[in-house]
C-alpha cells in the first residue's frame, strides 16, 4: 500500500491562505499595469498633440513614480 504522511500541526497553514495572497497580489499587479498603461497613453497623447508637451512630462513623472513606488514596496529597491 502507500505511505501515509502527516504534517506537523505547528507548520500547517490555514486552508486558502496562499490562494488569498495570490489573488491579492494579482489584483495589485493588475492595478499597477493599468496605471502604467494610463501613463503611457497620456504620454503618447502629449507627444502627438502640439501644445500638450506638459502632459507628456507629467505622464513621464507619474510613470517613474509608479514604478519606483511599486519596486520599493516589493523590496526590489528597498533600503539595505
């Protein structure tokens, strides 16, 4: 027959814990990607329409801030 394995109750995780974290992470990634897409679209509009170069500059700054903030929160650019 097959071997029976048991988990130590102290190391067991509640059911669904990892799934909830994955769902929350995927939602955060979706929001981040939506923000980045908005900044890129506004930047392109700012470059294409004469007189809206300021929109490109604002979109560029917002894009950089969004990426830096998300990288810091995820620990990529965190303090050492």
